[in-house]
């Protein structure tokens, strides 16, 4: 009887231990990232996945990937506390996906981080511009880009914003396309960082004309959101400032 009792006690303790471990491993939050499959941004996306996998493992969150907007609906998005638009453009979305995503953002059902191609706003590949997404990005339309790439210096404006915690006041980006838009989004968004067009190397005539935001947040919607223009070259995952902004944005966007 004593042996049986001892075994039952041990099993009970073991059960508690397994339960405790299971609770400890429960992820802090869930992330979904929509990525471009193949194409010119494939190297950046591949580098991002490696980096995100490491950050997720170190900080106990999960990340799932989709390569188009087809799965997006209310039920799908309800699983996630953060949506990362990892270079996927704002077109080729179904009407139902648009409605669900817009609701997710405007009602603050989760956070959002967008990169680079997310502001490719206009008429592309036979698709019309998505007006709501243009407004979400500050009412802008894509105009031009530096196809041959340029090195430039980025200046942080909103030093106290959570996404900029620990980021130096200025940092250099070695290779980027630096989009221009039909106008600055500044009147409609909170600009967190700008690129100094006078530092373009090589020099380029493709400029906004002084005020050139490259990181911003739209505070007119309920979702915590941040758009980061940089996102073409995989070497950005060797850039400490870029990785710090991305890291901060994940936890801020997820409400952590």
C-alpha cells in the first residue's frame, strides 16, 4: 500500500510538472507574416524568415507564413495578435480579404508592421489602386524609385516612440531603392524617421524635395501600426538599427 501511495504521489507531482512546463511554453502571442513568393525580394524575405525564427524562439512567440491574401478573413485574423506585411504589395487581394484586413486595422483587433513594397500604391499588374490602403498609408501614391540603389542616412524624428527605443539618432542604410510618392504622408501620419536625400550616394535626381518620411505610424486607426520603407536588400539583417526597429515594432505591435 505504501509503495502504491508513493507511486501515486510521484505521478501526481510529475503531472503537475508537465502541466507547469506546458504553461511555460504557451506562446506570448501569435504572428502571421504575408510574404512575396520569389521575385526580386526573395533574398530579403529569406533573410527575414531566418531572423524572425531566431527572435520568435528567443522570446516565445509563434510565427506563421502565407504567400498571398487568400486565407485572410475574420476567423483567420482572429488567431493573430500581429500581422506583418513582409513586402507583399497592396494589390492582388480579394474583396473579402480587403474587408477583413480593414476591419482588423480600423477596429484594432491586432497590430501591423509593413515593409517596403507595402506602399507600392497605384495601378500595377492590371490592378487598380486600393483607396483605403492609400489612406492608411497617409493618402499617398507611389511615384518613382532609385532603381540603381543608393546609400543614405536615416534620421530618427520620434525618439520617444516605442519603435525607436535604443535606435541611434542617425544610421546609414547601404543599399536601398528609396521610393518617392506624389506627396509626403506627414499631414496624416506620425513620422518616426526620414531619409536625408542630400546623403544619397551615388547622387540621384529622384527625390521628394526635402521632406522624405521612411518610417511612420497612422494614429487615426485603432491598430498599433508602423510602416518601414527599408526592406529590399538582405543585408538589412546585418544593420543593427534596422533590426532594432523591427524588434521593437514586433513587441509594440503585439501589445507587449
